């Protein structure tokens, strides 16, 4: 079964969320981020001169490296001229840049940044809606839950400050949804999807591993154990949990291993710098 069919099943499981939910979240996104939608090609959203400049550059650089030069974005000859540098930190967590690159090619780097910025609110709200509906079975509670998380002070402050990757939280609720299913009533499909969304959460930013993936995984496993100690240690549940973790590891390994090799190999002085300017 393809990922599209899985998403269709997920929507059906959520009692077929209506177009009204999507329209409400789209309207809230445009209203609460106004006037971003009117300045897509002229102004980077957020405070000027902060990390948003770096994120716009990253989206542009991935487009140039992948689509124009057909090279790895980790090879950065321009910023480190004339020595150059193979900076694996750029490709360790490439999700946001990969989503920007096609939009950079079709439009320009500022449009790409602003569109992904707006989508982060919309997708975070809708995917949290799916999680909340799966947990409560109540549309209004789910609608409120999606709004609360998507437009929470944490996300809004980071977004305005230009901390782009900290705004890319839309994979979190989907990982939570499927990981909770694996703990409660596991299936192979849910285990694979839990691993996929775990990996996507991690591939947005290394900080997401420390601040979300690891703490949430530990918490949900502890919850599962306390809820059903005997059943939690059953062969089926442990096998599906292992499948979820193995799926996440398999997807992230090609991105993380080169970064760890460079770090452990001693060629890592630049990694100790703190901040974009440094």
C-alpha cells in the first residue's frame, strides 16, 4: 500500500475531515501571519537580518547545488573560498532545504521561504487535528487542539525570530499519532509510519532529536509500559516497536553517518562555532 493510500486511510479514520477544517486553518494562517501573503516575493517574514537570511540562503544553495551543479550541498566552495569545505552539517538535516529548492527554481528564494513558512502553520494545525481527533473522537476538541499547537507562543516566537527549522513542527503530531497506535494496538503499517515520521521529524533539525524525538519516544514507551505491563512486553508489541525504530534509523542513517564521521574524524572545528554569523 502506497503512502498516498495510507494518508487516505488516515483521513477516513478521522471520520473524513471536511474541507471546512482545511479552510478554517488556511484562513487562520493567512490572517494571523498577515501581511506575509501580500509580500511573498518582496520581504522575508520575521525580523530583518536574523537567522531568516541564513535559511533563505540554504534554500537557494540546495537549489544551486542539486539542480544546477548536480553536486552535494555539503560541498561549499563559495563561503569558504579559496580553501572550500565539505560541511556535512548542511546535509545532516536537509528536509527544509529540500522543500525550498523546487520553489526556488520555480520562483525565487524569498518566495520559497515565505511559502514554506506559511505551510508550516497550516500543516502543523491540520496534522495536530488528526492526532487530537484520533485521541478524542471530538471534532471541536481536535479543531481547538490543532489551533493551539500551530499558533502557540513557542512556534510563533521562533517563526518571527527567523528560527526556521524550529517552526517546522508538522511531522511531530503524525509521529505522536502513529507511535501511540504502536504502543496501544500495534500493526506493521502503523509501525512503519511511526518510523517514517520519526525520521522526518529528525531530518528537520538536530535539535528536534534532543527536544522532541527522544523525550517523546521515552515518554510514550514509559506510558505504554505503565498502562499494560504484561502486554507491553509481549513479543508482537516489542517486534513492532523495533520495526518503528529500525525504520527511522534506516531513513536517517545516510544523512547522519557522514556528519558523525566528520565530527569523530577530527575535521570539525567549524562545528564548534555558535550562531549563523560565526
